[in-house]
C-alpha cells in the first residue's frame, strides 16, 4: 500500500509541473506579441510624425504630422521677426513686414521630415532631434541695410552707449602701489560688415533669434582690442617698470621732516620703450624744483621790529634756507637708477609693511646752498633769531645792533654813493666772515681796511673808513662821499661792530 501511494503522488506532481510550464509559455508569448505590437505601433506612428524632442528653430514640432508641422511653421513665419541680442543688453528686432519678408516653408519642412525618417532607429526616439530647415526666403536687402545702419546696437543712442575696445595696458596702480596689467575692455563696437552678413544669414535661414554676444558662436563680429591681458610683452613691461619705480628716495630735510620720491612719483617719470624703462629727466627736475621751492626761504618777505619800534616788512637778500637744486637733482637720479634687489621689490608687492618699505628705501643727505637760524614748519619765514640781529637804516644812515630784542649799540655809517655800480644793496643778509685786515679791490681802487665784517658775497661789508669826514657827518653825506657799496664806519664804531656781530647773524638793510 505504501508503495502504491508513493507512485500516485509522483504522477500527480508531474502533471502539475507540466501545466505550469504551459502557462508560462503562454504568458511569454503574449508579452512578445504585445511588445511586438507596441514596437510596430511606435514605428508606424513615428513613420508619419516628428520624433520626440524635435524643434524647427524655436518651434517644438514633436509628435506633429508633416501637414501639422507645415501649418505650424507657416504660422511662425507668417508673423516673422528676428530678435537680435548683443553685448551690454544691446537689442534689435527686425519685423518681417518691415523688410517684406516672405518664406516658402512647405518644401523645406518636407525635406527635413524625410531626412529625419530616412532610416528609422528606435535610439533616435530618445535623443535631441532638433533640426534646421532651409526655407525659400526673400526680403528687401536695402530695407535691412537701412535698419542696421540706424540701429542703436550699431551706432548707439542716448540709452545705449557704444564704446570702442580698449587695449590691456601696464599702469601704476595707486591701490596696489605697483605696476599692474589692467585688463582690456572689449567694448561693444560691432564690425558692421560681419554683423550685416550674420543678420542676413539668419534671415536666409529663417532663424527667429540670434545672440551675437556669444563669442564662441560669433568670435569676430565685434571689434577686438589689439592687446589682451595675456600678452607676454605687457607682463614684461610690468616687471621692467616695477624694477625702476619700486623704491623711496628719501631726504631728512629738517629734524622730523622727511621728503620722498615715492613709487607713484617715479611712475610718472617712466616711459616703457623697447624693453626698457626710460626716465623723463625734465619731469624729475620739475619735481625737484617744487621740493626745493617748498623749503626755500631765501629772498622771502619777513617782518622785523625796527629801532623805531615799528614793524617793517623787507624782502630780498641772501638770508634763508635754500637747497642746492643741481646737487639735489643729481641725488634724485642716483636714487632712482640705483639697482635694487628684485627679491626685495617682490616682497614689498606681496606685503607692503614698514619693513618691506624700508628695505627698498634709498636715503640721501640734503645739499644746502643756504641755511638759517631755525626751521618753523608753521611759518617758514620765522627762520631767524628775532632777539639778535642788525638793522642798517640806509635812509637815516644809521646802524643798530639788537640783543635780546633791544638796541644795545648804534652808530653812524656812510653807505654807497647812489649811482649805478656803487649804491648799497638792500634786503636780508647774514654775517659771513670777520677779518681784522683785508684789501678791498675794485675797477679803479685797491684799499686796505681793518675790522672787516662781510655782509654779501659780492663785496658789501662793514669796515673802518678813517678817511671819511666823521666830524662833519650828516645823513645825506653818502650822496657825495658815498662808498663803493660798503658800510663805512668810524674807527671806534668799526671796532665795536666787529666785536658785537656774530657769524650767521641777520642783517636787515633798507631805506
């Protein structure tokens, strides 16, 4: 019995397995049939319709029949306009009606449709199928030329400025305190011929929009700068000019007062030519002239208290501060042309702190032609000792010596005879030397004198003149008995003036 049951179960199991296989085969066959029907249906459908993701220009014709797409494109071109986009928001729209624009699209759409369906491939259903057509186009070229020639995108107007391209260049940057390459400005000036050609090509192709600011698509439609920031010669110019400009040439003019030719100053004197930084010597001299004049007090107007107690104003003479212009110019040129380590200059470009600035500073000692008692930054004419000075009143023919602001000695004098070549000069001078004995020489005289105190380098001074009639002296005697320009003194007066006056002491000489 057990064996019989076992055999029965086995037979039953085999019948069940066979039935399942039949069901599976039927299901697979059904799927295959359905899939085949779907694929056939897709092929049949897209045999008469545009593929997915198909555009003609800007018009999506995906899934349309040929006749539907023809009507759609006729509608597009029936109200045709070409929108043009340019740099800096430049815009231009050309309306079809304005140029008598006419398009025959049926043959062109049919040709494109046939090209797409020439060889069917299911893979084509899953990619971008944008296409172009070449419709038969006609328009009035003269009208197009007229529109382009007057368009703001071409010639500019009050709301759209057209600018020419500007070359990249090497310039001194005040912000970075060094030469830098300033990037070119491409501007927005169209090449009129190429722009016209591009527009007409777009019209011929029936395009409805173009973006001429797309440099990859239209690389030559705008005028270009001749030099760009990638130019190797510009980088060389930056390096060469920085090698000359990056330095301070510094003078300590007075205690606590410094002046420097800065990198910015020097950059104004540089012209780059054939790989070299050429310095403008005249511009350097002009700069130095201004510096020298800034601290010059020689010949300026000063106020002083006369023996009368009144304040007088006097100018001229040789007293005061004066830098030696020629020597200072030479120092400036030496400082600017001195070779400085490129490593130090590069360190300054990267980190412009006091240490890096000091490392590229060339120090010079100022050269003076004339000096004075003091320097007052608030009032540069306050450069003399107001407590100790000499007044020569040529109008009254008297000399007054001041000490501590008061007259401590006065005496009569006989100044130069008031004729050409002999009249005593006026102005502010300083005592230059003392000599007990000196021989005075002129065109027609040679006279030994004692107690000589020099006032001017041209020969005016105090000295004893025992030959003068001191017993009959008067304030007008100089008009007939005047000297050759010196201040004649009696023997006793000459001795006292010699003792009381000091080197560099101010002498005011006036009428």
